[in-house]
């Protein structure tokens, strides 16, 4: 049984341990300290937890004598843990990056960014009737890429309440469980006035995910230098997980490694925007722990499975910095250790959560198998012992008959029913969410006008768009750059001697034209590369992306 975290009166775990008994057969990639691989084994699951891991043919655990052993006909890994993703933006398609930038501030303020990214999300995310569809869609998008844990989606209510969406995919920012301490991803400006104050804040965390040196020039690097307190003292310790770190030098990584900081690597996003990514050789030599995240679909991979492919291509291009096993560790055992969740997730060991990913194939190198697997190769994803996505035959045998969808022309099932279902999304199907978002994005200018002129244009189009969708509470998304709340989804410290807020420069609504005059009709980003006829062509046209990534991704997909 799981236990609520202390200090939360009346709180209950987001993933209650109530799942059925399961026994799943396949090749097992344990991802334990010894990196054990069992060619034919069985994972036994009870109440959301792995009870036992055995070789096939050995005695069953007590109580499993009559439980059918389901042959997955695949290789079983721990579920993927994504440590960086702005999930709410993943309904948007890949951006055709217009030039090579040097740091984050250069691209976030250009007109095209507001037209294609921040403007559309301000319309969708600030329209309560559309928020449930958006959340359902982007969460399923992660799930279809094998992700079982990611960052969360933050919500505002019309009563001024701020909370996280609690869904199927585990959220590192809210768990309500002592065994899964919550990561911090936001820093109030008062705690970011100087490095000393930030270090005090950092020491209270178990993991702090902070955007750090988001760019490749000296301006981006200065945000790392802002962590220096004195010649020998830095606001860095084992709790700090710096997102991107693309501007750090070899000497910077030596300091970062000595202070036990971790790095969250998003190679495709870095390459698309800056033509470079973090110095992975220097990071490895300095002993920096590395996790991974796809960032978001406007300038990153469609899912974490895709980002792992890019990581492999970059590693190979730099002389084989990481083995395939190293890269998978970034999304499993290493990610769990960065969160300080390694006692609960990240490997297939007794006592840990039954977060499983099954891919087709049982021969050859198992780590290479996963990194070269297509999205259609995913046979099953379970979270906390519940089958959430996979082949219909497997899902049915595991007691999860849900909604049928198609991935790359093949039938798959997604099971959305949840005991602790979030009322923001409720019973919305993936099909309904997809239809609603397609129409909303296609009619962005009309939606913007209805928001701007509520009295003269009484939101008739919006009402027709969400007709038949269940009525929800008035919740909207807390988005990047869109409101000055003192908190930010891309927090960072101000530069030394400056008084800037922790986040990037925010768009001022008073200083820009109305969104209805800026936005254009857009297409919904497909859930997978397998269903996106233009993704690889758009990748091929990216002016900052190295040729080895363009050709490599074509071969892998």
C-alpha cells in the first residue's frame, strides 16, 4: 500500500495501489545496478507494485498460482521518465526555425513566435471549454511514446486557485506520496534575488528542475555564473537539475560535477534553435548525472522515444560518448535517481512501481532494440500496474478494454478510465479531444475575436465547437510568458548586478496587436511520427540541424 505524503491533510496518492494481479512474460531488461537482462522472464505485479521478477518456468509467487501468465512477445523495460517537457504546447506542430539563435531571449520575442506558438496557446489555454481536450490530447501523446512519468500541467481556476493536473502519466511535480517526493520547477522572485537565497531554497528540495544556460553564447552562460556565491561556493548541489546547460564550458562542467549537479539534456531542441547542444563529452568527464527530455513539439521531438534517437545520433557523431545502455539509463534509472525516486521507479525490481514499457522483438541487443524501435513497435505501456496503452489483444488480456485508435495504420487501445480521475478531463475520449482541437486550431482567429469582444460577439462559435463535451469547472492553463505571477515555467536566476525577474521577458499585451490580427489557422500536431506525413520533410528543411540528424532520423523512422 502507498502512503500519503505528510503535511497534506486529507491527501491521497494520485496513483492508489489498487491494480489487479498481473503476470507478464517477455525478455526483461531490469536496469538494476548489475544491468541484468533475463532472456525469458516473468514480471509479477500486485496492487500496482512489482512483487517478483523471475526466470520463466520457475515457481510462481504465492497467490499467483491461478493468475494467467500473459506472453507479451516482446522486450520489457521500465517505463520512460521524462524530466523536461512543456506538455501544454504539444498540440502545436514543429516550428520552421527561421534563423540560428544564440540564446533563449532571441527567439521568444520575434513575431513568428507569437503567431505560431505563444498566441495560439494563449487562446486555447485561456479558454476553459478547450482546456480538457488539450490536456487529454497531450497526455496521450506522451503515453504513445512510452512515457510513464513527466512534468505536469499547471492550472488556474476562476477563483484564483493554482494546482497541477493529475492524470494517468505520473507528474514529478505532484504525487502526494512520501515515496515519490515532489520536484520543484518554479522559483519565486524573492528566492532568486541572489545565489545565496537560491541555495537556501535549493537545500529544502529533493530535486529542483531549473532552466540553466538556455543557449550557447556568453549571455546564456551568464545564467550559470549567476549561481556563484564566492570563489569556492556555488548555489549548486545534488538537488539541482539544470535543464539544457548548453552554454556551459568544460571548466563550468567541472565545477558543476564537483558540486553534484545534474543536467537534463534536450538535444533536438538545442540543435534546432542554436545549431549546437550541451557539451556531453565534458559533462560525462566531469561526472555530471544526465537525464533527458523532449522539451516540447514546437522545437523538439514529438515524444521521448524520438528524443532518445536524437541523443544516440549526437553521441555517435561525437565519437560514441554514450553507449545505448547509457542513453536508456537517462530515461529510467538515472532519471529516477535525479528525482530521488530510485527506491520506487526506474528499474524492474521487486517493491518498485509497475511502470512497464514493452516493445516488439526479443533478440539482439535489447538497448539498441529500444533506441531503434518505431512507435508502432510499442506493444504495451503500464503505469502503476494498470495497462494504459497497447495492442488490443494484450490490453484485453490485462483487463483494460478501452478506446481503439490507430497508430501508423495499426489498431491500438488506450485505456483512460482512472480511479482518481481528474474532474478537469473526466470522461473525454481521445477521439473527441482530437476533433475539438483540430477545429479550434483551424478557427483560431474566430476564437480570438470572440475572446476580445465578448459582448458584441457572444462566443457562438466556441459553443458550437464544444457541443456535447461535458461541462467543466472554470480552469485554464498557467502558460509560459503569458502572465506576471512571480512564478514561471522557465525559471532562472537574474544575472549578477541585475534585477530581472527569474523568467524570460514576458509579452506585454498592451504593447502588441490583438491576437485576432496575429494568429492564423493551424493544424493539430499528430500524436506520432508514424501518423505525421510531413514531420521528416520538415526536419529535413531545418536550417540549423546537422545533416547527421536529418539522415539518421529518416533511417530510424
